């Protein structure tokens, strides 16, 4: 019988992966700091295994975020902007290598006018889907 991971455990795992990738940290690097195998970190990120409170506390310290970061419900709720992207789609994007690179690159653009031009270009390349 296959167990379905708890949605909260899935959310915590997604947040863990997103933050780790944001810091350019590999699963192996995090695992070594925790004294566990990288496979165990993989299982935490996919919610195959649950994180204990103590381990989550240590991970939060290593990743330099408060423990509450892992329970942020903003990523689990529908996006109130009405752009059609729910929290799960946002988390999937931000947890991917491409999403991390996109986020870093965009944030690295200091000139607000250049950021606006980039967004305008994206709107031209990917027009809104018809209703």
C-alpha cells in the first residue's frame, strides 16, 4: 500500500528545496552539515520522510531562515492577483533550477526601467491565454 504524503509535509519539503537551491547549496552539502546522507535530504524534500522538529530547527539555522519559513501558507493558497497561477504552480517554479536562475537574474537587474522592459518583452512573447 502506497502512502500519500501529507500536504503540509509536501509544502515543507518544497520550501526546503526552494531555499537550499536559492543558496546554491547541494543536497550533499546540506546533508554533510546535518550528518546524514543526501538521500535523506531528498526524502525530506519529496516528503517521503517527515522532518522531526529538531532536524527542522537545525535545517532552518543552516539555511538562515526562521522555522516559520517552512510553514509559510502564502505558497499554498491561490494567488489573489488573479493571474491564474496558484500557489503550487509558483512553488513548483521557484523550486526548479530554472526558476531559481530566473529569480536570481531578475533580482540582479538594478535598473527598474530595464526590469520593466524585460517584463514587457515577456508579455509580448507569451500573451495571455484567452478566457
